């Protein structure tokens, strides 16, 4: 049964003076919450999630830089004056590809499980535990690597198992905390932490490896992850109704938008409908395509820069971080533009998802092809930077899309799509290691051409099969966004929430 709202009452709540009490119902009236994000509990959650995702990717990418230092050949002068080359870990390109992809062998299995667990016991519990245990295992990585390559593989696989829950379970957090017209910005601000983590972890890993040894890379980022774990559980609660520090006004605003939190408990997932939905499979295809390009560059870019463009080890981390700095910066802009275009009625939800997602994929296809054609330090790095940066707009498409289709099942949908989207993390490093066995420019061109083709594939599938509408199989108490799909529709429920969202922005 769809809930309705008194627009007049809502507007009175929004426009009344701060802290004014409505004598008719004896409760606080909405005071037009301040722009200061630290005074909005939902944005405290967003910032903590941002730093959580910072750790997710810092803990994931540090090996991509550290492995360059671990396997490089160095000149050693013997006592008799003879100069010989030694290698700390004598791994060929195929073995290195196996080490880099091993994380995803565990990661793929807990995507779906993470979404289901989050919907049952609370997304914030699963999110915190997943990152915290990964951080502890990262501290043990140097011991594992020195023991044997097989022990290192085992540790990385187990890290993947625990980190696999993070992306799907955060949608369970948004289902409790994110108002309808703030979904894109809240999600993308948090996801920007991925790229902040990459931007900082890659160059810092290079510096740490050169100055303090490769082991320090894992000790530093493991410790940071453990500190975040403590802060997350001290600050973040499952939902606004559990937070003792949230204002009455903010809690009412969130619940007016997303409904009664008690209705979101003990949800039964319509499995057949989810797995047979073309809109869900469009998300899956886009997730696969975006992750193919992302994981290829994430795991192989430092090696590519060193072997093909002849960058020094200390510089590969800095240069590799540039594309992710651009993407992280654009994510906030992308999310804001997506929400703004819906609130203003310029685009429907379906149009926002299609235009942002497919426009990004087309641009990524072109610039990855250009990177393969140029293969010189300036042109290639610039092309890769633009290609990765455009991915920020795709994240306002397929990543946020599950919340449009069925908010109460969003964690499961994202978990399923991320499970399929993890396959590139396994296949791409292995395939790249096999293709680039001789480490020639021509072999690296093949890698970039394959990536371009997969971006194009994702674009076509998403354009024809995606949707931004609430699906018929979603629970009855979900709020449909009729006026988003048809801006001329006079829907007092959603128009009241839209007015409130515009006031909150001001």
C-alpha cells in the first residue's frame, strides 16, 4: 500500500523558523538543515563510508606497486668485485599475474552472500567487519610472502573473501540512510573513497617501498584500516532511528522519503524476478565492462609504465595514481549533476542512468583505443587518465541503479552484479600476463584493444535494457518515482519530497 503525504504540512515544516514547535502535534518542525555536512548525520555516515572505501582500495592496490619492488632485478656487488643481478622474488609474468588476481578468487564468492547478509543483519556491521578483517590480514602479508608464494596466495584469497562483502552491503546502508533525491550524490561521494585510496596508496606505496622496504607498504595501510574499523563502529549506526545524535527534523525528512524503517526488516527477496529481470542484467553487463577496464589498469598499470614506457619504480606509483585522482574528483560532480537533473525535471531517472552510463562508456572506448595507438609517455598517460576519469559518470548509472529498481533488494542486486563483475579481476591479470609475456608495445596494444571492445559491449547492453523505474516485483511499500519518469505528473507525495530536497540543498 503506497503511503501519502500532506504537502501543505511538509511545506510548513520546511519553511518554519528553526526549532519552532507545532502546537497541533507537539513536535519539531523541519528547520531547513544547514549546509554544514557535519551537522547532518547522514553525511557523517557518507564520510565514514568514504574513508571505508579509501581503505578498501588502499588495501587492494598496494600489492600492485609493491610487487614491482619485490620482483625487480637489482645489481649486487660481491666481495670479489663481481656485479651480479639478484631478484628477491623470482616470479615470472604468469606468476605475477596469478598473485595479482588471487585476491579476486575469494572476492567473487562473497559478493552475493554479502548482499543477503546485509539485508538480514544490517549493512553497517558487515561493511565494518569486512574491511577490518582485511586490514588485519594485510599486516600478515609480508610474513606470508617470505614463507612462500602459496602462502601469499592464500592470504590474498582470504582477504578477497572478507572484502567482497563491502560493495553490496553498503547499499543496505543507503536503503536506510539515503533520501530518494540524494541517492546519487551520497553513493558517489562515498565511492570516491575508492579513488582517494588508490590515488594515495599508489604513490605512497612506491615511496614506502623505495625508502623503507616493500614490507612497510603492508604495515602502514594495514594499521590505517584497523584505526578506521574502531571509528566506524563508534560513530555509525544501522539507520537514523538507531542514531542518538540525529535531529528530529533530519530523521523525519529521511523517513518521509524512504518510508518506515520497520518495514525494511525481514524482507523476502523475489529471487526469480531478480534473476530474470533484463534491467538487472543490464546492470550486470555494465558492472562487468567497467570492472574489466578498471581492474586491468589497477593491477597492470605500474608494470606497463615500467616495462613499456620505462618509468622508474618510485615514479610508477605517482603516475599510476593520476587517472584515479581525476575519477575521484569527478565522482562528486557526477552524483550532484545526476540528482540535480532529476530534481529540476530536466531528465527522468531512466534518462539519467542511460545518458551518464553510456556516455561514459563511449568516451572510455575512444580513449582506450587512443592510448593503444599512441603508446608514448605523454599521450598514453593522458588518454588513460581521461578514460578512467569518465568512469565517474558511469557510477551515477549502473552502481546507483539498483536503488531505483528495488531499494529493499538493492544490496542483493548489487551483490549479484558485483559477483559477475569480479570475473574481470580474475581473468584480466592472467590474460594480460599471458599476452604480455615478452613485454613488447605490440602486446600491450592488444590489452588496450580488448578493453575498448568490452566497454563498447557494456554500453550497448545498458542502453537497450536498463531502466530507472521501480520494478513490479519490488515490495508494495516501496515508493515509486512516477514524477521522475514523467516530470509532468502531479504526484503530491513525490513533489512534496522534491520540494523538501530542494530546500535541503539551499
